[in-house]
C-alpha cells in the first residue's frame, strides 16, 4: 500500500481546489470501453468534446461489481480493501449471501478501508450516495450525509426511475442541499449484457438509454446553475464478454475433472461466472491443486501465494487458498452447468473485454482531450484532489491522471515561464556584475594610463566594443 502523496511528482496541495468544486461520480455497471462504437451516442460524444475521454480504464481483479466499486471508492486494490467478492460468506458455517443481501452485511464492507464519502465528511465536506455498492454500510460508525439504498427487486432498466434518481441527486442533493460529493449508480448495461450478451441488439438499445441519461444529467447541471462548480466522472466497474456453451466449447465442470472431488473441499465459491475459490479440507490442498492444475486448457489454477503479483488478489485473509479463473468464453461450473448468461465478467483484468469506459467533464478538466488508459485505482486520488481533501493511504496516484486537469497544464506552463524568467534574471544580474567590474577595471586602467603616461585616454570605442562583447 502506498500513500499517493508520497508518490506524487508535485505536492498535492499545489492543485488544491478546496471549497470550490463539487464532484459527481457515476457508475454505469458493466459499460465496456467500446460500447459507444456500434451505437450512436451523441451525449457521450459531446461529453468527450467538452471534457476528457480515456481510451479505456483497467479495473482491479476480481472484475466483479462490489469489489471493483469499492476500489473506486477507496483507491485500493481488492486484496487491500477486503471486499473481495460480491458474496458475503462464512467458511465455518458454510453460509453464503448473494449480492443484494451482502449490501446489508456491515462487517463485509467496514473492514478497515474508509470510502471517500467518510474521508470527505471528516474534512468538512458533505457527501451522498444513491444505489452505489457499499452505500448501505456504515464505516467506523459513520454514514453519508444522505443516502438512498437500492430497493430489493429493483427494475434496473426503468428509464423513468433513472430520471427520478438524477433529479434527486441534481436538484435536491447538489441544488438544494449543496452537497460536495455524490456517487450515483445505474445497474445497466450490466443486466442486459448478461442476459443477451455484449454483441446483442438489446445491449445496443440500453447503451442508447445510458446516452440519453447522460444528456439529461448534463442539462440538469445547467438547470441547477452548477456548470462552474460541478465536475462529473462517468465510468464503470468492469466490462462484459461472450460466454460459449451448448457444445460450442469444452465446458469447465470441476466434478468431471479426474482426481478432483468435492469431498476434499471444505468450502467453495464456484458457479459464479469465470472465477472461483476453494478451501480444501485439512491436508488436501496439494491433492486438489494437482488435480485441477493443467486439467483444462482454459482454466487457470493458482495457490493463493503463487497468484501473479499484477492481479493484486492474494494478500487478504478472506481470499481462499485456491483461486480459479477461466479464459473468456468459459465459465467455471461446480457439479454441473447451472449458469446460463450470454455474457459474463470476472475474467483477468488484462482482457480487453473487461475494460470499462471513462469520461470526465467540468471546471477541473481540460476540454476535448483523449488520454491513454490507466488503472481505476487512480480515480480515487483524482477525486480527492478535485475535492481538495487529503486522501487515505491508497494504491493509486495522481500522476496517472493529473494531465487531464486544467490546473496541471496552466500551472506547468506558469512554471516554465517563471523558470525562464528566473534564468533570464540570473543571466542579466551576472551581466550587470560583469559590466560593473569591467567598467571599474577600465576606469582604473584609464586612470592609471592617464596618470602614468600623461597622454590622452584610449579611444572610447574600444572600451565599448569590449563591453558589448559579453
Ligand atoms: Zn458490475
């Protein structure tokens, strides 16, 4: 874990905007980086023209909803913030809770890392959250100034509800209540991507709905007179990839692998897309591992301690001793196939299909700028900077994103100008000293000559030539 201020090339307070700028962080769940390529998205395009667009961003591994959202809120890799799965589980009792119920498991979320809402409030700002994963929990006993938790059995796709939520955030929370930071979550296009696949007509239609909503949000910024103060970051938690089955591929089903038996397993999290975790019974670790390793060409099997460092998914007590993930196209089944989604996420975060999109607009951001990719851990220090607050220890760095900021460019160019000025002043000062020395030397020489020879002084032109030669 690193302190971002330790790694910054410039002091963070140099870019400070405290007390002036607000920030709205929006997540459209599962909005893959290239979803705007096969659909007309005039509002997202306009946002890119008015602000910044990243080619794509890289989420942390495991590329699933709650863990990656908590990385947005904390700037920490998943192994460091501890929300390691969408599901709460207890290895002693074997109990598991699904995504929605896990939102209400306070201890799952509040396990040491402080999300930006609480950090902002401790530094005098006011924060709100609507439907964002982690909203329900308290953190060290503290909660957002205002929050709206997603109702059970929520219709993710209802555009009227989307607009009501936008109105609540823009008109009431930012407009009337004057909040400084709000996180806002939409459950699409993830649901549609799962159900119909990322290449479907349905997914393209829901991307149009996202685009209309972005247009609606931006018009409500103007309506509420927030154009000069409110920054908006729109991104997502992960992408989406096609899954193949029904004889199209050799499916991964653990119970069919020779030498593997669920009798050797004390607790497991499988049948959850392309990733899984196993806790073998005492003394069974190597047997389970040796049976699975190399058993399927598209199944990756790691002991926790041999997980690739780049995935940052090992160093946490909640992570089980054996970690599995499959290549795109495949999911991991336990006893028999029970997963029927056309699209999935949870794959290696190196896979392009797992990369989310990123747009940002507002007074802190440059205009009409496209930047290269960066990791989503870096969004947290960017947000802290815009809000003018001191970040908690995190794995991100402002250096990864500061080139998007108006102040960075302006201040850098001011720096260059001031450096040139200082340089010129030094040279001029040196020349003045040299001039004075030469003049006084010449004067004394002239005086000496004059005195010594009783003849006329040397011609002035010669002296002038010497002086101008510097
Ligand atoms: Zn998601």
